[in-house]
């Protein structure tokens, strides 16, 4: 089997070591992948820095055209890319196709964002005693960006790093998740064909624990953008010095279901929010707070809908849920469920395991301090909890160290507005699951769910320096 | 009795003619007021233009300081100014005090707005083939502004012209309503004391029909801002040439009351919306569409609340409603009511007249083509109309040539959002009467209700030219 | 010869009458073109209004995709379209290719602009006594837009109307210039293929004087956008009522050439600015003010460069300048030159005429009140005038009733800043000719040069209503 | 001597320990000041958090009114406050008066900023497949802010923390520099009188090294804002976890003086930039790069102007430069100068020391790696260095690990634009010293000069969370 190489300075570069990449679903080896050394990464960073010197001088039009071309190229290869997702990430084909659609949108938003105004004039004469000055701001590219990305959206979460970075003229060293290198490596071709200069995108595969230090602390790295676990994110941030950093971490996303909700219209959406890609989504619906008056009805319908989900091979077009990313994750969540059951939790459906899969699981009778409630499960499991009134429901949602998206279903305007105010989250989604995200909206968490915001134009602010120019217009 | 003079170039200037100003409530003469000639206005315009040459060069800090000082001076004279409103406009003291409070807010917003950024950089390199250029916009003052203002908010609607004009460095020729010159003239002192240069504020009193031509067509006038009737506004616009113009015209504002409304909490607000300052307000509540299921209950409560209103002397602190601005307006609305009654309308309460007053009037059983419904009444009269469903209610609201503010009471989120989308108005006010306005919000109508927007920063856009500067940074 | 039909509601519709379209260069008939009646236009307006009811509900994504498709389709037909320009407008092929490039940019900017934020939240609680409210603005499409376009940029100036209109969901009745219908009509196919709904783009050809009334005054028309002569523009504005209107009128654009200018680097650009498309450009360089210390040198070089221009058939790839749009324009400018010569002006080069052409002409010894100086020439003629100092040069530039773009060449920072401040123009272009325009920059004149601004996002503001939504969040 | 207490929850609170505060100029004790314990700070944080629960619910109008009142109160006590600066900071009275003026401006900008829009609508329908949604952003207050401030602008740099924090509804625990507690403590009275709720401003005096840990790591602290040394700033950032942090660190600010500079007009400004407040300013002019053609002339004039500066008692109105903040700083800079002299540097003037003062010092013949060049001197010392051409000058400026403001004097437009592009700094100041700052401009460094931006509205962005609300408007 051919060994996948590193992509450095527009060339495929062999690494000394490699690792075996296996399919989450079948367990079979699907590729051998380069395991970059620290020296490889250093070389990538140095090359990215070299390319930055010219890339930063390109016009926004030129950069947008590259990104538009990327859009076109990905559109042409949608099915191929969805299959990569099925292979290496165990993502069902239909779900993968949606990811590719969103990836396309993300690059297109990036192309568009490149060409928007990012500066304002500063009213210098608003300061006492100040005349004859003009002042304006500009957003300048920052240099080499280290992008460390997770396995769950190997195309779209990479796009959320590459798109804004290239839009403004940064160069990127991309370290994809160990489990999902193929979807990253295929971008080497795409961007090359789209006209991106060699060295602007470096792809180094391998072990995060071995490589993150150099990615975060190399003097030529000016920005780190990371999506992944909270524990890792926090460590990166401690090491990052004065560099900019964006962290998109996890959550235990909740939704409130108020009595005014037309349950039949939302149940399918809630189930998708909970089990899409086996719950391995930062904003996967993990906690459902349902008003006690409709709790039974809601739970029954939810369980029924859950049971319809088909578990199977990700390459099968009819599969809804497939393998979890790794057997040890199955093991972990199995233990969490056992623990919860010991503490009184009830399995309403699901909780059947193989080495690599678990059935979509609905829990009831849970308590706030169970791991399946208060920690990020990242698995196809959801808890449904009754509540007495909105105040209590909001306090349940807020009793978490995490706060990315939160949802509320209600058709009562004043309650919706109250929830929007009082829920502690990066985004409050009214009348949808917290799993809702479109790629141009600001996205990012409060509390331990992250640092900074993504969503193209918001990411761009965090990937550029604000430079201020002022001119005294007379001597 | 002393004759009030014109205020030109920082001096009180006698006019050849004058007119007698009488109290709307008592009918007694309260002042003799200069009746400016066309030559007087020309002189004012020329003087304003001369002052503009230096005033445009002041800093935004300096202009803001003048406006902050105006805020302070008006704060110190609140009661005196409210009495002027009672005298010349027949505005009850308590209502007048609220107008002065809003006037203060308007000038303060203007001071603040003066100092905000009003420019952006333009991404020149987003155009193909364009490099080495910077570009930015600035808002430049436009020159002499002719401000023609109405009788109903003699302080605050003047403030909405003067505040933004001075914020950006324009100079103003103010022609206040014939009936309310005193509240304008007192500003001469206020602005003088606040440090406004002579000539930046010219005040010409007299007849609108005699003076509007020169105010709108003089070559040195660069902007016309008018609040008043639709018929006059349209004529001004036809004459204005390439000058900028803002027209704030009338409306027959409507509110929808949906079944989810807690009637007891909104009834008093609705009554105030309908009868505040005897309904002589552009966004006075004139049409109330109430769902048929609560129509009786609402109407009963509304009539009851209406009956509590005290009609009387504006100088009496307990008066809610006082005289209309002129006996001919009483006569007009009396005829409209008669006409409506002939067509089947029913007086639920009110419709008692003296020469100068009418009692707050509630009509039912009206039809859409009655004048009291489809034209602007500008009188203390409101119609209450039942409807079957929201679709019908929205179509009632929209079946008007006018569209300033519109209101809807509903606690159903999806209905509120639908109304926000479908109602044709400059502003849709959810869960309040259309009479709601704060002075920093965008304000202005669609259809025949106006042209352009006020609300300080929005007015500023219409009182300035957008100037674009681009620099090629290399040869 | 086939008669070109009207494009109404997605169909080719015959008109009762037609007119003969002849080539400006050869004088030969190139097509017979429908001459729409007032009834035809009414039908087009009514159809556009009908389509608006659904088109306004499309998403910005959908509208952007249509515009992106238009970009692609025009890219594929560049040469064909450039030939149309050569045929009907007498535009040399190389110049036409540049127009098509800019047209592509304009539609692409429109697609991008469709998807940008056009609203802001309003800080309701900044007003005294106001709590528990949210407020936000949105830009809503306005309805049917009448677009009346000129002959000089039949593709790109049409794009500046259609692009922003479709970006926001308006529908358009396009009345192209009588001389350049073909480039408009070909868009019918392009937009149809791109997926624009039938009726969203109506194209009515014929006589402006016959059709402008209905285009401007029909009750279903909500916005007029016109590029053309000042006289016509002003008349349209007088009739427009409360409708929105944008006027892009003419100018007699000037440039100042300061002694710090590296003449050899700018001379070719100046000549292009003066004679591109035979000077038939709103911002064609018409007045060159050169510091007396370099006047001789500059004029000599300018004349020399001018003489290099090749006059000829627009379809010949080597042609720089071709026929003027109509023999009567040749006649007019010939008379203006004669008149100027009688008053002392000197022809430095050019001023040779055929029925349809004139050679690129440089005049010296002109005075400010000559028609060739103070009026818009719209012909390949430029005057070069010496000046003593920057103050004088700026006063020359400003001594005009027109003020679109103005240029200044200087490498002295303080002088550049001074010119940016003091020159009265919509745009001040530092170190380039006033003829500089990219399609995303704000564009429009002061004084008699226009009303409103174009440049996609600026045009969008003038093609939408600002709607304000406010919600009281508690009862 | 009375012991100054801590200000916690609106009360003066005794600390167990205190320290002696001595005058930098006289060395005499001027106060005994509380030395807060970690427990004191914890109490302050807890109190600030408690107050935040209500303060965050105040309206922006109410918060602005408090800040406006602060403006008024400080205006009334300008001289008193300037004397405090002279006493505890050794700041000459005239310099102190300027700081108070800027402090007033900073609080006024904060009041104004509180009331501006801080949100935008998000075009949800720009994402494929997304309909019937609205989305908008808001900036929400973040909670308790730990503000750690330096000695050099005890009023204005505190204002840059308190102003934006209170503008948005945060509460603050202020730890002023050990040497300048009095100017902080006097704010307790000012804000109390202005109506700030108890607990919104907590002031804890004492040792930075003892207290910074708890200020940065307490779970209730949500934001740290620090102005001070790079070494300390970096340590704080490592400890800050996921909290937001702003660091305003030091610099070795440079200016380039090009041959086109009218030296006589800028020399006095340059001297002020170098020696204002004895150079103890983050953007104090430390490096002057002068074109070799004017090096002699410039240096001579600079030295001459420097010699005019009067060293003396800060309370003497004629004093230009007074004591350095501490004898150990005098000692340090003395050693640096000795070291530089050994390496070949020449003292052109100055370098005379007492225990507490040094005369304004001009160095020549320096090299880039001397401490007086490459490190922040924070002392009245400047180096003047000749250069050959602009490229070299820019490379000198950029050869620094620091990059706050940088200046360039040139009247050549293309050179100014080039410098604006190529100089690596937070701000490029054209035709002024880098010491230029007005309080509404964005301010902050690149490289090791800081993290984040201040300047009221920019600080506000870093003191708030961006919250996104989206509503699905139909079920």
C-alpha cells in the first residue's frame, strides 16, 4: 500500500515514519500515512513563512479567484470527497454530502469575504485639539497560521481555517486529525489546481501530541487556530505566548422544549440534532429539557423516531448512523452509560454496543452531575429531562461549564426573548436545535467552550492585525 | 405687545410685516411675530452660506461641545419651554415636559453622533487588475439646509433638523410652523449661548406658502428637510431640483391586537397612543384592528379608559387633552365624523365639540374608505375594527397609501415575525403602539408617508455628501 | 432583416413599430429594433410587479447564484459581446473587451454584495427611559425599478442597474439607449439561462422621449435609475414624485498636474483618459491643469502621444479611436471648437472631421467660459491649461457646475491632502486621471453631476427601503 | 499620617498591612497606603461579581449618564488631580494637566460609545438552503474585569480600562501601580458621586507580584486588562486560561525623518515626543532615524532644543522634566548608557544624573543591539541615527521585537504610503512622532508590544462577548 506523503512547498515529501490508517467502521487499513517529525513541521513552517512574503502582496481579487476556483473544483468532486469521509471518518454518505455542500459554502463565503471592506476611517477630529489629520484602519494578514483540526468535519472545519486564512493572505500549516488525513491531503491537489502558490498550504500529518508544541511555539507562527477538545485547547493556549489563538472546543448542547412547540414538526429535527454523525459534533444535541406537561408525549415520539435510524456501513446510502470514530470511544461512552445507570438513569432506547458502534441512545431519569449530562459525550446519546417552568429550564441549560450553541423551542415571544437574554451561550437558537449552524454566522463558545469566533468574517478578524494609519495633513 | 423679530446672522432683525399669534386654547393673542419677506429669507440664506465657509472647518469635537452645551441649557429651562408649548401649541404641560426630555435626548444623540466614524475604507484591490491603491469615504457637510418644521413638536422636530445639521457642520435656515414660532425663536438664545457661530442658525418666521419657494429653490440651499403634510411635501420635492430632500409626512397609523395580548396591560398605552397631544402626531394611533374574539372586551376597556382623559387648559398640570391647533381643524374633523356617521359609523365615545376642542373620540363600525380611516385625521379620534385572522388584519393595515410606523400586539413569535415581514411600513413595532418612537431609531415612512429617514445618524447620512478619496500609492 | 423584439415576461414580444439601427462607424443598418409603445411599457411594468411578488421572497443565496451564473455566461461570450459593442456603439474591440471585463466584475460584485449584512441592531436602551426592547434594521427590496441607460457603456452601465437590483430582489424594466439595444437584448438570454425568473428583467427598446414618462410615473414603479444627460435627468427627477431616483449625469472632468509628477509615467494614462471611447465617457478627461513650470513639456508630450492614436474601424483590433456615436454629435463638437477658436483657443493637434469621426483633439489657450471647457464635450477633445499654484488650480477645477470625479497628480503629501479636501467632486483621485473607476467604489457626482451613488453596495442602499423592526420583549 | 484604605463594595476598608508611598522627586513620604492581601482581593472580586448581576441590566443610557457625570466631576477638579500626579508620579504640572484633559476625553468617549450600535444582522439566507430565519449579534458584558495599571498615566490609562468596562456594564477590580495609588483612590469618590453602584468599582492597592495571581486566575474574573511591562504581561497571559486578556506592553518607538521634512517645524515636537514625562511613556520616541543628508542639521537642532528643557520640581509650573519614577530606574538607565558608551555610543547632550533624576539625553553613534536602542528605555533618552535611504530606514525601524506606534516624517506621498505598508507596527503615524495618540483611535502593538487593542470602542470589543441570536420564524 502506497504511503501518503506530506505536502510541503508544493511537493509531496516523504516522512521517515508512517502510521496505519484504519476505517472506523470496518477496522481495515485504508492507507499508510506519513507521520511527520518535528523537523518536517519546522520545514513546513519555514516554507509557509517564505511564501507569506509574496502571498501577502497578492490582491484580494486574486485570492478570491483562487477560492472561487476551489469552490468549482470541490463541486465537481462532491461524491468522491463524500466517500473519503465515509472511509476515514465513518461518516454516512448522505451526511458526508451535506458536509461537502457546507464546505463549498464556506469557501465561497471566504472568497466573498476577501473582497469586503475591512477598514473604517477614524474621526480624528473628535478628540479635543486635534485637527488636520486623517486616520483609517486596515486589516493586515498576520503570517503563518497553524491550523489543527478535528476528525468530525474533516472538510468543513478545515475550510473554516483555510478559507479565511487565504482570503486575507495568510499561509497555513495544516495538521489534520490523525484519523482524517485523507480529506486534508486531497486539498493539496485542489488548491494547487486552483492556483494557490506553493507553500501557502502545507499539510503535515501525524500525531497531535508530538507536533502541537512546535506548531504553537515556533517563532514564525503568528496565529494558532484549533478545533478539538477543551483539555488540549487549554494547554495550547498556555503555550501560545503573545500569538493570536482561536479555540473551538466542545459542548454539551441543550435545547428547551416549551409547551407551545408543535412537537410533530420538530421531533425529526431534534433526533437529527442528537444523532447526526453519531453525535460526534461539537453542537450535537445532548440535553433536551422538556416541559413536564409534554414530557411524556415528547419522549415517546423522540424514542420512536430514534428507533427508525438505521445503523450501518457509511458507504451504504441508506445508513443514518455508523461507527464511532474509534473503539476506545465506544468503550468510554459505554462506561459512562453504565455509571449513569448505576446512579439511576434509564435507557429509553439504544445502548447496544459492538466493538465499533453503538445504537442511538435516549436516556431519561438523569441527574445533572452524571458524565453523560455534564461532560461532552461526543456519541449518539441524548438525555431528556422534564422541567417545571422556563426559569428552571434556563437554569438547567446554564448549569454547565460549557456554552456553545443552545436552543429553545417556543412560540411565546416574550419567553423567546427572555431565553435569548438569559441563556449563557455563544449562540441562542430560537425554534431550532443547537446543532443549527450556517457557515457565515458567528460561531464560538463562552465559558469552557472556546475562545474567539469563527464564521469567515469573524474568523478573519482573528486572523489579521488591525493596523492604524494616521496622516497629519499639514506641517 | 412687542413684536418678535427674525434671527439672522446672530442679530434680531425686524421684518416689515408681522402677524398675530393666538393661543389655540384661549384664542387670545400671545405675541406678534415677524412675517419674513422673501428678501429676508434670501438674506438669511446668504448669511448661512457665508457662515458655512468657516463652520464646515470646525472639528467634530467643537461641534459636539456646542451641542452638549445646548443639552445643558435646555435641561436648565425645561419648565419654561414646556410653558411655551402650552401657550402656542396648546400642548398640555405634562406632555410638553416629555417633549423637552426628548428634545434633550435628540441634541445629546446629535453631539454623540458628530464624533462617530462616518467613513470606511474601500477595498480597491477587490477589483480585477487593481493594485497599489487605497480608498476611503468621508461624509462631508453639504452647506445650507432649509428646515421647515411643523407645529406639533416645535422643540423636538426642530431638534431633529438642527441636531444632525450642526453635528456635521451644515448651517440652517429654520422656518418654524406659523403657529409655533416662539419655541423656535427661543433657540436663538440657546444656541448663541452654547457657542454656535452667528449665521449658522437663521430663524425666519412667517407664512409657509410665501416662503417655501425661496427656501427650496435658492441656489445656495443644498438640502431641504421638511416635516408636514403630504401635499406640501410633494410640491416641495417637485421644485427641489438636484438638491437633497427629506420629507417626513403623515400617516394613519394602525395597530393590530392579537388574542394573545394581555389587554389590561396595553389598554392605557393604546389610549395614550391615540389621544396624546389630541392625536396631532404623525404616528398617532388612528386605526385599531382587534381580533374578533376580544373585540368587545377591548373596545369596552378602551372606551372606559378614554373617558378618564381630562380635557382642559394646557397650562393645567392635570390636563390630558387640550385644544386642537386651530378651530378650522376642529371644523374639518367634525365634518369627517358627520360624513362617517352618515355612512354607518358609530361614535362609541367622544365627538363633543367646542370651537377649539373635541373630546377624545372612539369610532366603531367604520369602513376602510371613510376619511377618518383612510386619511390622516390629526385629531383625537380613533377607530376600532374587528378582524377574523392575522392575514386579514395585515391586509387592513396595508390597505393604505400611508406607511410610517405600524404596531402589532401579539405574544406569538411566528405571528410577530410574519407581521414584521408583511406589514408595509417604515417601522414595525411589536408589542407597542405605532406611536412609539425614540430619537435614535431610524424613522420615516414608505408609500406616501415620506422620503428619507431621520433619527440623527440616519438624518446625518441624508445631510452629507459621500466623498470618495482614492490614492494611487506608486507611480 | 429580422426585427428585434421586446423582452417581456420571459417572451420575445413584437412591437407595432420598429426603427432602423445603424452602425456609428459605417452608417449601415445593422438591425431593425422594436419601438415600444407606452402600452408595451405598461405591460412590462405590470409584469415586473407581478414577478416581484415572488422574486422578493427568494433568498439572497439564490439571487447570488443567478448572478454568479451570469458572470460565467458572460465570461464565455466575451468576444461576441465586444463585437456587439463595436457594431452598435462604435467601440473599438480592445476597449470593448475591457468593458466586458468590467461588466463581469460588476455582476460578480453584485453577487457578493447580495450576501452581505445590510442591517444593524439599534441600541434602544440608549434612549432615556427605554428598556426591554430590541431593534434592528433590514434593507427590503423596493419593487419595480425603471432603468434608463446610456449608449456609452451598454454592458457595464446596465450591469450597474441590474446587478444591485437583482441582488436585493427587485425587478427591472430596462430601457436601453436607442443606439445600443443589442447589448441589452442579449442579456435576455443570459439572464434566462442563468435562472432569473421570467418578468424580473423586462427590456423595452425605443425612444426615450416617448417612454420616459411612463417609466418614471407609473404607480407600480418604485425606483428610477438613470444614467445620461443632465437636462433629461433633471426633468425625470421633477416628475418622480416620492419615488426614489438615482441620476448619474455628466461632467467635464479635470486633472491637476503638479510639478512633482513624473510626466513620462503618466502621459499615456492621461491620453487614454481623454480619448478612450472617443471621450464619450462621463468621467472622460476634459480639462488638464498643468503647473506653468511643466506646461510646455507636458503639452508637447501629450500632443505627441495623442498623435499616436489610431482612428479607424472599431472592429479592427488595432483601432484606438473610432466613430462618434452620431454625426450630429460630430457636428456639435465641430461648432464648439469653431466657437472656441474664434474666442482665441488654439488647436494643438486634431480637430479633423469626417461625417462620423473626429481626430483626437488637444486645445490650448482656452478660457473657462468656452463650451469646450465648461460644458460636457463627450467627444475626443481635451484642453490643457497652465496655472500658477495649487490654489489657482483647485479654483479652476471647482469653477464648474459639474463635479463627478476629479484627479490630481502630485507626490507632495500635504498638497494631495489639501486637494482631497478642497476639490468639489464626488471622488478625488490622487495620482490618476478622473477617468479612473473600479466597479465597487462609490461613484456619483455633486453639483449638477448627479444624485445618489452607484457602485453596487452604494446602489443597493438606494434601491432598498430601510425597514426598522422593534420588539418590546416584555408586557 | 492617615493610612489610605481599600475601596470595596462602596466602603473604605482597612487592610492588615500598609506601605509607605514616597514622592519620586523629593523622596519624602506622601502617604501610607493599604497593602491588600489575597483575601482582600478575593472579597473585591466576589463583590464585583455580585454587583455585576444588577449592573449588567442597567441601560446604556444610564451607564452613559454616569460616565458623563464623571466627566463633569473631573473637569471641576482638574488642578487637584494634576497635583496628585505631580506628587506621586513626579509628573510636571503642565504635563499632568494634559493627562487630565485626556482623561476627560476618554471618559467622554466611553459615555458616547456606550450608546452606539454594537450589533449587526446576519444574512441567514445567504447560506444555501436557509430560509425564514433572522439573526443578529449583540455585545454582552462579560463580568468582572481585573484591571492592572501602570504608574505613567495613572488617570488616563485607568480611564481606558474603567471607561469601556462601565460603558458596557462590566464591573472592575482595579489594581493601580504601587507607586500611583492616590490617583486611583480618588476615583472612588468621583464614581460614587457620579452614581456608579457600590461594588462596580473595587480598588485594591498593594504589590503586583503578590496580587496578580488571584486577579488573573480567580474563577469569577472574566477579563484581564493590563498595561505594563512585557515580561509581566506574558506571564499573566500564560495563567489566564480561557479568559480574555488585553496587554498593552512597551516599545522602543521610532521615527523616520526624511529629507522633505521641514525640520524647524517638527523639532520641538520630536523633543517633546522623546522627553515628555521623562520618556516614561510606552510610545516615547526612543529611536530617531534621520536621512544622512540632514542628519547633522537635525541633530544639532534637536540637541539645542533639548537643552532648553528645564529639569525640576514637578509642582513647579515651569518644569518640563522631573524625577524618574524610582532611583533604581535611574541606576538602570545609567548603566545602560555606560554600557553603550563602552560600545562606542556618544552622548550628544544630557546623561547627567542625580539619585532621582537624569537630564534629557541624546545619543549618537549607537548600534542596533545596544540596550538603549533595542530595549525599552522608559527614560529621557533618545538615539539619533543616520540612514542612507528609505528602505534602510524602514528596516531599522522593523529590526525590533517591539512594534507599537511608529512615525515617519515625509512630504513625499509615495514614500508615506510605502512606510504605511511596510512598517511593522500597530499604528503608523505619518508626519508626527510615534508618541501621538488620541483616545478614540485604535491603540495597541504587534510583535511583543501587546495583545489586543484599546481606544474605547476597540477596547469594548475585547471586553464583551459576541452573542448571536437566531430565530426561525416559522415552524
